[in-house]
């Protein structure tokens, strides 16, 4: 880890709070969640194999909570099935739940009733309980109706490592003990370790988003040290491309883009924040500090320039510049967007539901929502953007970044302007000299503005000197203020410490509190998803009662505690995951595993999945040798189909897409200009989000549009041709050697004979074909701006281009195995 | 060397065989989407709840908000109120946009255009729509649609996705998710965008308006564009003929099958199938987009503009061709309906762009027996104000945004032709009878497609999301 500046937050990192049992909580006990009261009652166990969180709560949450849950407005019959003290109450007609007595529980009578007037859920609700669900509820009541807290509300505790009786030599670290336990229980074996070419390709793609070079492959394959793998991991974690790789997911979550999004969708300038993120991952900024600086860098004592840039996180939301809008309406949207983004990224909670009413399934009231909203409500910002201003003028609050040359130029111009103005005031009325000076003054002022606009800027957060009064907004409407509220965290989660400020800094401290039940779990889960293709919780955006249950709850908790205790060390966590035996398995489906572990829920092999949109293009550029590896800077404009903007844009937005001519064509994809109203279609085809709202999980589809893109996009046609030239020039003189070379460059492994035979036939057929139609060969190899090699005949180059295109289109190539 | 004849069938069949190896006998007769859902249930789709009257939708979206006062909502008594201020008793303090909220007066601008009764039903329609008027007994005019959004971007997003903010799937994506593709060789949801021919104010559009939101991205609308590539990246690069592509795909599939044998990952065989479908798209889409074989009489019907690629009229012919080929959701956008000023002139060119072609589309759908199974909708994202934005003249006025009421028409499958539904007050400002919210419209359209709008859901963030959110009433009185 590199040296780093620690902020004042460090002091409270390791002081465990008595969450959630501090006196502050006791005062609001009646409002608090059931587990505080009922944990004690049910600690004795219930003798049943039903687990409330797994078997009962999902039924109640899905079918009952909408009318008998946390939402006070929708609640019917004053009944809350999420709270046992309410559900067990004696009522006029009896108890809804009588523990151990289903016959005397109204719940059972109502769900089993055949009378549509009586039956619950009512037929009009479209909710139907299955027979199995009814039986479960009955059995649960028979065993005493034990409630349990929702697993994600309790702080994680580090569980003991389970010991499996089989394969004791398999585990390499803690992760493997948890995985092996469940595998053994299911009677499954872990898969053997993947071969070295697969491992280095997997690791390189996972940690840097780029495939290994031939030299890197050779080095790793020849490294006889028993620690060769660990050495490789260390090298990749130190690669400057690690930060680029890790940034992509964070940019999705933070809804980063280069335009304002609404209506005419003009440009904004915020790449400094994107570069801050890359840099933060590269220098392994601890996640707690990463959190504080982005949420509250401006509120730290004497914030540094990077800490201010970091706050751009909360300015990445869309910004409306439409003339007719009502600014208050959009100020509310920006605030709501920050709430939603923060709640999704750090808490894995769906706060959006509570914007208009109390949450229906999770314990968040509408008042909780607007109290959280109040953290983001006092920004010196405007509801309507700067439509009239020059295109590069960011919406305030913003910051000019250091640009010594431009600043000097501007200051010089200002001096000259001062001179001319003084001369002007001395010049005689109506003299020719005066006319001349007036023209000069005007020209200088324009020039100063122009230079000023060239100075790069960053969007930042800045508090207003006068805070606004925040209100609950009735039904979420910006113009219907209700009860006034002040900034605080939701009451159902552990409280903020008394001496923390009630602002974004206090909020950040709360999020990174070591006992926070959610932050570490949610973060660890996203990192797991990054490396294993899916989360331990399959719904990374929802850790609430309707989210997926963790496949390996103990492993999740172990990792969360480990993460916090390591000082929120992201690289250490990544290293832990990728050095596990679980990760190092082969991804081949072992015989019988498809039946016994169909979704690979148990990790009987390493998941195999298609690369992300960015990695697919980056890889093609890398294996052909086209990739330029400069890090950071203004966004670039690679190849793009013509005419897409023209159909939909208007006003002062970019009317047409202007491709870069040189370097901008070959930079890594995360630097590609991102226009929200018309995102790059090749990225959309491979499931990139629009970057309009926070997204923590991309879909992973398989479509003909993807095939068309890989076959016909000039990006890939050019990369095929350049890779073909590499094969011819560096692969040797025979078909076989050249193809072998191309294979190894693309996939990091030599071809099998059967594969080689197919591609040999491709080349032979294509050579004969193009010799008969040399004009077609010429046309094919001319795609793209890279100059043609002078030493290779176009027919030969075209024939190899076909083979190279096949290589770039292989399922294996666009897949991480 | 002779170019080998194209052979589509062999690799396609081979891919099918490969899939059968692990799906055993379950695959026969199931479409691509259904297969994909077997392989990966989360990417699958729903199925309709009951037999729908409509198999498909053609949405003729008029982007920018056409003036209901000048086209559909006949208010003869306004003539006598020319220039009078809009009474406060009508406005009732309702919000206005930032463009006219601070205007000193809000003078009433009666429509410059005459209205006549048409058809047996006697439907009132403006002289700006002579061609549409001939279909008066076929269309159902809803004069009482309303929305909350007052600005274009949120309003169009609400109209298309049921929510004013980004992130939700569009109607077409829901239809694709719900119904899947009828034709495996074409996308289920196609979008075409045309620009106004006149110098009017065209509002921008956003990909999200036909986006898939949280639904799998395969349900996203596919933009068809005029020119070489009607679908992005459709054409082979220069120098690659169809037979060369065929040969390349055969080799690619062979290599992918070698991989499948050792890896046993069903995604690989699905990938082979997607490449085959891409190959089929490369011929089915150009065939579809090629209007050269349409007879002259067709172009006469749609108007002379229909010969120009990329116009609304050309898109209407394409819409008919897409409907013939079983595309589920065909969405046209015509831009340029934002008449803040020079409203009469702007409407004249906009109607010239759209009226004849919209009517011709109805005629052709009827003649070909498609109107009975297709529902057609014509309209925009909100209405326009009765008062003039800017200076009111005898022969000129502007109109600001008005979400409280506006008009659209529907026609086709299950729709009661000749019906004028809903009523607004004398100022076309508030609805006085039978309001229809956008959620109601969407619930009604989903019903026509065979869906209970409360049950066509997708689980996201722990919630079952719907196109109609928690709203929507089916307006059964619109049904035939």
C-alpha cells in the first residue's frame, strides 16, 4: 500500500460502539425493529428446521407486508406482521398469531379460507399462496412462530472456519473452507485447478481488464517457483491498469457520464473525478477513506484538491437545462438521485420506495427518507443548468483545476486589458484612437473568456452558507412540503454518534463505522461479483427483506469482518479472493455437476462468463497491438456509426459525433465519450447501462446485435487486419506457426490440432478466393485508419484477416474462463 | 474461384443439433427467446395472460406535443373570447412552465383552423387532418388524456416508460419481454425516427425512451435508420461478400463447437445460434427496408415524401412491412411538434409531414387484414395551452406546454371506431368528463395485447415492477 494521508476519521475506526444498544436507541425502542426485543425470546431455539429469514420472511414480505407491514399509510386492520409484538396481540376476534397454536391463529384461518371475502391475501391483490407456503406458515406457528431479525440488519460477526472431513488439503485460505463445507454437504468435489494459460488470462482480465501479453504468458508459464501464482497476482495488483479495471464498475454505480442527460443533453466536464477514481484504486486508498472523500471531501478540514475533486461523485447525477423547467422540481430530483445512489452503493437498500410513502417491506419510513435526503439538500447548486452558457461551462458548484500555462496566458491578457482600459479612459471622445481601443478591449475580453474556458474544471460539492429547511414531501411531490425534518440516518439502523456532525461528513462516518451492518457486506459482495461473476447475494442492489438470501452467509460475514479489520484494504481483499482455491478452479463443468449444482451456486467450478463491454473492445485493441495505454485525461471519441446523433439531438447539444483521428481511436474504452441520450451503441449492445442512474449489476445477454458488432464494427475489422499483419510478420513463415502465434496472442494458449486444421482451411480457402478477387482483398484491408503494411500483399493480409476475425469472434475470446 | 452459393440451412440446423445434445428432446418447436429462457430463466420472458385482441402495436409518436386545440379538441366558443385573459377560475392556480409563468397576460388564442364533422359518427376533426378525417369511423378519439409532467424529457419518458425519470423499461421492451418475437429473423421492437420538414422546434429524444430499463437488454428497441445499415453494424465490411461471411461463420461455429465439447457451457451453443440469427438479419433486414419493389400506387397513397428515406411517410410504409413480418412493437417518432411560437405555420408543415401517411397506413393495414390484429396509436407527450405564449395576433400565436388534458387517437384491434371519448372544459384546459391518464392508456393497451397490467411484472430491487407502476384502469369503453 502506498503512503496515504489519513483524515480525522481514523481515530474512531476501531472504537466499537455499543450498536445497537446505546441509550439513544433505547429511547426510541418502540419504533425499533423486532429483533432487539425478540432475539432474547427466541434465542432458545425452536426445534424446527424452518429458518425465519429463509423460509418465512420472504412469504410474509411478498404477500402480507404490503398491507400489514412497515408502511403506515397502507396498513390495514392496524396489523403488522413484521412485528411479533403486534402480530401476537389479543384482538377482538382472537390473535392473528397464537404461537404453537395454528388453529387459534387468525392468520391460518384466513389464508386457508375458501370464502373469497375472508381469504388472505384477497383475490384482488393478485397474490396467491402456494400450498407449500401455507404449510410452512402453519408449521412455523406450530413451532412457536419464532421471529428472527433480518440477517442483514445485524452487524456481521466473524464465524469460525468450518472444517470439512473430505479434501482437507484443498483449502488455500478461509474462503475455501466455507465453499468446501457446502460442496461436501452436497456430495460434490471441487474442480481441479485450471491450467496456467487459463489462470493468467483469467487473472489478467479480472484484475486489469486486459489479456496477458505473450511475454507475460511465457514468464508465468516458465516460473518454477511455488509462489509463481502469488507473484503474478502481486504484479497485476501493482499494474496501473488495475485501477482502470476497478473503476469501470464504480463509474456504473456512480452514474458517471460526459453529458448532462436531460433534454438537449449538453456536455459536462468531469473527467478529473473519473481519474481520481482510477488513481484511488491504484494507490489502494482504503475504502473508508474512499467513502469519506467522495461523500464529504469538501467538509474535511483544509481539503486538498483531490479531496474536492472526489466530491464530484455526488454531482454525477443528470442535470436538466431545459428552458421551461421549474428549478425546485429538479433540485428535488438531484437530491433524490443522491439518496438513491448512496443507499444502493453503501447500504444495498431500496430507499426509492420511501420517497412517496413508508417502505412496504423494509423498515424505512418516509420521514427516514427525507431525513436522509436532508444530508444532500444544502448544496450551493441550481435546479436549472446553464443552458445559455458556453458549452464547456460546468454547472456550479465547480472548481477550476490547476493549468499553469493557461492561467499565465489569461493573467497576461488581463494585464493587457487593464492597460487598454486605462488608455481608453484617457482617450478623447470620438477620436480614432478611442475607436481602436474599444475594439481592442472587446477582443481582449472575449479572448480572456475563451482562455478561461479552456482551463479544465471539475464538478464539486459545496454547502450553502444558509442551509435550506428540508421537509417531508407529501407523496414525493416537490411542491407539497409536509413535516420539517433535519438530517439523520434511518431509525431502524444503528444511530449516529452524538458528536458527529449532522452533515455528509457525519453520514460518511456512520457508513464506515466498523459495526455498520451493511457497508462492508454490500461492498464485499460487489467485489465478489466482480471476480466471480455474481454476488454471494445475487441482488447486490437489495439486501432488504425481499433481496436474495446469501448463498454463503457465513463466508459473506467472514469477508466483511476481514475487510473492516484489514483497514478496508481493497487490494488485500481482492488478493484474498483471487488466491483462493475456489477462484483457481477450472471453469469446465464437471460430470454430474450440472444436475447437482445447476446454477453453480456452490462453486463446484469457477464461473465462466462473457466479458464486459469495455473489456471486449480493449482486448481486441490489445491483442492486435493497437491499444494506447495512456491513463486518464479528457474523454476520447473512437469509431462510431454515423447518423445516430442527427436523428435525435436538438438545440445546443453535440449535433454530430466527430471521431478522433489518431490516438483517441485506440484508448481504453473507459475513456470513450459517454453521451447519455445516445450512449455508444457498441457498449449498449454488450449490456452497458445508460449511466443515467446508479447501476450495480449489468445484465449479461447474448444477442445477434453482439455478433454483428464483433463481425462488422470497424473497430474489430481493423483490429483483425492489424492482428493478421502481426501473425504474418512475427509468427514465422508457415501457416501453422502464424496461426499458432495468433492463437497465443489472442487466447494465451496454443491451438489444438483440430482448431488449427479449421483455421488452416480458412486461410487456404480465403487466399484462393482473394487471389481471384484482389479488389475485395484491398477493400477489406483498407478498413480503419492504421496505415497498411507495405511488405504484405493485400490478398495474403485479407486472408489472415478472416482468420484473425474468427479469433476475435470466438466464444472463448469474449469469455473469461 | 467461383463464389459458392449461400446455404443458410446447414449451420443453423447444426447449431440446433448441438443444443439438443444437452437439452435432449425439450427444444423442438420452441423459439429463440423461449430457448434462452430455458437456458437462463432470468433472461426469459413472461407469456400473455389471455388471448389478446392485438398481436402488435404501431405507435405513431408525435414528439414535442401537438396542439389538441388546433387538431382534435373543437372549441367553437373560443372565437368570441379572442385575446381575453384566461380566467383564474379555469386555471385554478395550476402550475405553468417557466416559459409563461411570468408572462403578464395569458390571452386566449382560438384556433385559426376550421373543424368539420366526419364520417357516420360525425367526429369533429380539424381541416389540418383531411386524410385522417376519412378514417373518422375507424379511429377512436380520446380527448381526455392527461399527464403530470410539464417538460418534454420527463413527459416523453413517462409516456413511454410509465415513469418520468429514467431507469424503467419502455412499453416496447415490456411487449418484447411479454410476447417475445413473432418472427425470429427480426427484432421484436423496432424504432424509427424522423425529423420535421419545416423549420420548427424539434425536441431531442433519448435512447431511454425505447430502452429496456431493468429488463434484460435484449428487449431494448432496435433503431432502424435510413442508409446503408438500417440496423447498426448490419453490413459486412467492404470486401466481405455474403458467401465469405457464410464460410467464415461455418468455421467460427466449428471452433465454438470444439470448445463446447470440452467446456459443456450452454452459452456457447446459444452464441452459435446468435451468430446464425445475425446472418439471417443480414438478409431479412435489407429485404424489409428495400422499398424499391413497392408499386407506384403505394407511394401515391403515402405522399411524395414517402420516397425519401428517413421521412415519416417512408417510415409508415416500413411500419406496414414490419407488421406484415410479425414485428411486435413498431414505434415511429416524428419530431417537431413543439409550437411555442408560429403555431399555425408549424402545424401546417407538421400535418403535411404526417397526416396523409398516417391515414395511408390505416388504409393499407385494413386492406391487408392487419388492422384487426394491430393497434395503432397517434399522439404526443402532452397538450398545449389555450392561451398564447408570446404576442397574440389575429393570424398567429404560440402555445405553451399543457399536461392537464390532450388528445390522441387509437385504431385497430379491439378499438371502437368512430368514438369520441372524454370531454374538456370550454378552454380545453381541464377535463370535465372521463379522464384517461397515461397509466390508464397503457393498462388498456396491455389488455388488448392479452396482459393484465397488474400481473405483467418484473422483479427488481425486491419489488415487482409494472409498466403502470401502482396505477392504471382499463378504459373498457374504448373497446369495440
